[in-house]
C-alpha cells in the first residue's frame, strides 16, 4: 500500500516538473552580451519567472547570439575589406 502512495507522489512531482518545462521552455541567452530572450525580444534583465524560482533549481539555457551582436559582427566584417 505504501508503494502505491509513493508512486502516486512521484507521478504528481513529474507532472509538475514537466509542466514547468513546457510552461517556460528553454531560456535563450546571448553568449557575447549575456542578454536574455523572452517576450519576443532581447532583454538585459532576468525574466520574472526566474526571479520567483528557487535559486538552487536548474534551468535549461541555450546560448546563441542576439541580433545586436550579429549586426556588430557583420559591421566589423564589412569594414575589414573596405
């Protein structure tokens, strides 16, 4: 009987973990200027849902380059050949 309750408890925890991953997805961060991408744009402030979470909780982060860093790299590349 105790095992049955433990399975139910574990099942509810995994549902909550999956829900939080689906709800927030993967956090994108610029590898050059450390800006975060959320709400269809790049921001230097942390998202509100990260500030509310436990600091020891793991968050999946995907690194890419923001549009400003890409434009800066292209401008530097164009200036070398002029």
